C-alpha cells in the first residue's frame, strides 16, 4: 500500500513563500491550502494550480512511500 504525504510546506520554504502568498498566486483560499498541507483535502484543480504556481510537477507535491 502506498503512503502519500504532501510536500507543500517544504516546497514553499524552498521558494520563500507563505500560504497567503500561494493563495494569491493560485486563487485558492488560504484555508484550503492549509488543508492540502495537512493532508486533509486535495481537490484536483488545487493540485494542478499549486504545482503550476510553484513551477513543479504534480508528483513533486507529494512524497510517496511504498
């Protein structure tokens, strides 16, 4: 079974941005970004919008453990 964990906090730190800034970049409400980061909710359009805004692939948003 795969274990999937968001890497959003790490990626934002690398890029030097906050959830508030990412919210402005993507149009995703900050509470939704927080839910994504806490592995509570991953709406498909959020995943693609965040990846595009950060300049990474969708796969890069997650750490996948087998």
